[in-house]
C-alpha cells in the first residue's frame, strides 16, 4: 500500500496497533504459509514473543511470531491452506515458493494459491503486478522506484529485508489433484507474472 508500518514488539503488546488492510492480510498470509518455522508444542500458553520455535532460521521464526500476533493463529491458517508443493530456498535462486490448496474453490475462480518469499530483488523481478489497497495494479517503473526507496530505507536500518508475492492458480488450469512438478527446469506452474505484495524486515 506504499506505506511502512512498525510492528509492536512490546512484551504485553500494548504498543500502537497495526493498521489492517487487505494488502496486509495477504502479506501476513504469505509470511505465515511460505514459512518452515513452527511453535514448539506446549508453548501455546506463553506470550507469543516468548514462545520457542523450531524450523528453518531466525528470520522465519520472527515472521511466524509477527503473523501470529497481527493476523491470527498461524496453525489454523496452515490447516485452511494446506501445502501441496514447494521449492525450498537455496543460495542460487534466493527465494522460497510454496503452493497451497484452497479449501472451497466453488465460490472462487482459483483452486490453489502460490506464495513466494525471498531476496526482494529476486521476488520483484518475477512480478508484473503489485497489490495496492487489496487490488492488483500494473507494476510500472514508478512503483519499481518506490520499491527501491523502501528497500533502501529498510536496509539502511541494518535489518534483513524480505520480499513477498503471490499468484492465484485458476481451477480451470490447476484443478484439485493437479500434480505439481517443482524440479527446475520442469516446473509446471508460473514463476513469472506474479503479484508483488510487500516487504518485511
């Protein structure tokens, strides 16, 4: 939405509440789904920021806690959008892709949602649209320049910055039960013309 928000990191979550929007909901969903971190079983009664996590790395654990606080129960989110395929992050592609089944495609024109998270420039180069106020818009040169500015602002704070994007896979082309191939170069789903949703650091 061309805005920067600061997450509430106070122990009792008494800080300023984040502004909710359709774009933030989408960004939080990607950060929760395209993520290998999980809370350690039995830590549910602890404050979110004090819960132990297991999984890939510190960045994913931080994203997990942020989404749990600002969007809601990540475990339920993952149950509602079960993962069916993924391309794990590696040092050459610098992005992580996961594909998730949509439970009720009868009301929608898509059956799966593809999510991508990674180095901001690697994610952006695969996108042709950008989400603003919950709607997809053409990703023109002016928005690419705004991205560069936001990236520099966040990176200038000494923080690791990640980019996030998504793509809805239509039920006509990708009906439930579709066999996804994740081995490059035989990938049989789009990795270009995605929608850029935002940055987190």
